[in-house]
C-alpha cells in the first residue's frame, strides 16, 4: 500500500498559469515515451510515485501516447492503473492532463480536433485513466480541417460538463492562437495553457510572438522537450551519432552540421559548470526564468535522473553576464 511522503511539498514551489488559478509544479512528468504497454508497470510505477513524493503533482499524457500503433492509449492505461491502485487517496492533489488530436484509431474521427473526435476522445481517455475528470484537456495540435470555432466550442462544452477542470491547446502558433483565445474569452472557457516545444537552443516560442500572446492573454506556456531529446545533457558532449532522432521542431539546430551543434553544447556546458549546475539543470532553469512558463515537462524513467533535474530549482537566477553569454551562443 503506497503512502505519499509527508515532505512532498517542502522544497517545491508552485507556479500559476498566467493570471489564472491553475497552479503547477515547476517541473512536471510527461509519459510520452517508454510509458506504454510494452514497458514494465512496476518500474514505471516506481518512477511516478517517486516523482509525487518529490513534489511533482502534474502528470502529462495524451490519448496518442503508447508504444506504436498497437499501443495508442496505453500510456493513459498505465497511469490509470496507478491512479486506481495508488493515487486514489491523493486525487484532489493531482493535476492530470491529457490530449486529443493525433491518431488514436482508424477512420476519419481517429485523428483531428472535430467536435466528434474531442467528445469521444475525452470519454475514452477518462475510461483508460479510471477518472471522472481530468484537470487539463488539450487540443493536441491545430487541425486545419476543422474550424477553430468548432474545436473551441467542443473544449468549452467538455469543461462545462465537468469532464475537464481547465482546457488548453498544444502546438498552436500565433494566428490560430489569437483566434482561439478570443473565442475562449467570448465563451468564458477556463483556457489556461499552450503546450509548446521549448528548450535552451530553440527560442521559437519567443521570436514567433507565441510567448507574448500568452502574456497578453493572462495565460501560460508549458514546455515539452525542454532537454531537446537529451542534447542538453552530458550524453552528447563528445558527439551526436548519425542515427540520432531529433524532434521536427528542432531540425534547424542541425543546419550547420552536428559538429557545430556539439561545439555550442560544450560551450553551454562550461557556463553551467560555472553555475555549479549540470547542463540539464541550467537548461531547465533557463526556461523557468520566464514567469510565462508555468512548468517544464521532463520525460524520464530513472529516479536519479529525476532527482538531478529537480535540483535545477536550487538556482533559477541568471546574472547579466551569464544571460549575455548564453544569448550569444544561441542567437
């Protein structure tokens, strides 16, 4: 029988999603990869429970997550088992988020953010998660085949039905983001977050204007991929292998070749060492220095790795000199 640590909130502050009442831990745990039906439940349970004991109370999944086509939804099922067996007494403390929009089953309604897809999606996700409601429900992507008005109204109805406390979007750029936010405001929808690819090497969210849109609307950003598939760790300081798979949002980082990127990463690592941080810790701290970022979502199956990442919270301040050095490297 699992009993949560009494010290789980002692060393972990919370951050608001903009000016909303939604509070999140600075670091959240995502179950995108290696948390599916092909993975050992006991090992993954250990990591998830350890995370909660360390003050991480936001767990992020999607109906698309799992181990390939045969495992779509299995990450939700894995988390759902833990929610049922271990987390039931703590449900009111947890922020559970899931998403719909990428492929989940055959046919035209197995993908996209139409009303039918989203309303079916939330019901199926709740079944897999063993929950009556989720705390955040996202449109996982912008669907150019469905009017934004339809997607927004469906998310609003899901919130009004009590099946989601808050709603968000993911991978929305400025034009569709502005339109969606205006519609959410008209309806009075509890819209709180845009989940975007963000990391120290990729400042697209800032340069594109997405971050400013969220600031202006009083809502927040939540970062996925904050360590850039592991590039922002000690793992690749000696070189990037030819078979390295980079997320499509970060493709431009290799524009000058892997050797140039490795040189840049090593220079950033030197700055991190001078801050008494690992490169990963500094990278997380860099994102969290901006109040518009409500949380960063890490993905790990290792307790020691999780603990190391949490140590980023011990030093979130950057001197003017450090900021200048980093900006020279990444701009």
